[in-house]
C-alpha cells in the first residue's frame, strides 16, 4: 500500500523535557491506525507533534513531503485535521457556524455547502441542532461536531485524540461506526489515539503500542487483540 504518513526518529519536547524518544511509524493511505498505551505514554504528544503544536525533531512526511518546517496552519492546509481531546468546539457559535469555520481556508462556496450536507448525512442529529449553540450540545453531540468540523477541511489524514472520553458506551459505539463509514466511503485515513483499546482495535487495521515515549510493538490490530499477554502487559485488559 502507498504510504501516506512516514514518521522517522520523532522526538518531542515540553520545554527541555523530552516526551518522545525517537519513534518511527507509518500510516498507509486509506487505513485506520491506532496508537495505544497507558496515560502519559506519549499518545497525545505524538498527535501534537504531527500537527506542529510542540517542539519536535526528526522527520514527518505526508505524501513524501516533509512537515517539519511548516506551521500548524500550513500542516492543516496540507490535509491533516486534528480533533483534540476536549473536542475544541466554539461553544458560543451555532453548530452550522462551527462547520463553516472548519472550512475557513476554503473558497469553494458550493463545495462547502455540499460538505456541510455530507456532514449532516453522517451526523443527522447535527442537522436537527444546526441553529443551536455548540455549548448546549451533549458530550456525544459535541464530539460529532468536532469531527464534522474537521471533515470540512477535506483531510487526507484525520487525527483523533480520545474520541470516546466521557461518553456513554452506546454513543461511543455509534461514533466509532461512523468512523468506519468515513474511512470506507470517504477514503479518509485515520490515526486514532484511544484509551478504550478494545474498541480501537476493532476499528483499526494496524496498531502501535507506545510506552514512555517509545514504540514497543507494531503490528496488525488483530494480532494485538488476540495476544492476551501483550494486552495485559501494555493495555491492562
């Protein structure tokens, strides 16, 4: 398969403190990749490093072009959409305004209108709430809106940081089913950071386990799911 993202010897820092210690991984075009590990292992840091939000060294290539010298907004324009933990919606804005803000780097009005309807097709509840302030949505609806806003960028790669956090199991299942459809129907590649390793491994094609800023295992998601010793050692279930 064609490599979409290539990460080589990636190191990331908060001030002078190193949080990633030279990790390497690849994401295939059209795939879902899970990055799993305990709290504090470096999962969210990896997404922030890809998005250029923190100091990093090494190399990150998207479609064989390095992202290392680009600012976050330029990385977004290259096709990387980041849905952070905490969701990051504009609480005082309406649902539809949030979606329009997601397309602020675009100028194709007809395409933007069509993509808003595409988002509503995946998340019908957002269409019902289109004139409602985002801050009045439930946690699950806010997560849907955050993903919808990211889709307005027409991303090549969608970075999802703990999308199940704080949500009821039935809502989590619904959202992950939509992620599966987006990957299949819209051909959006996904890098998923998720504390709920079981559901992440159901969705993912490939998975990496990270511990204290280092990759300790890489392989097919199904292999990790079937390896009880590995799961108990690194994922706690």
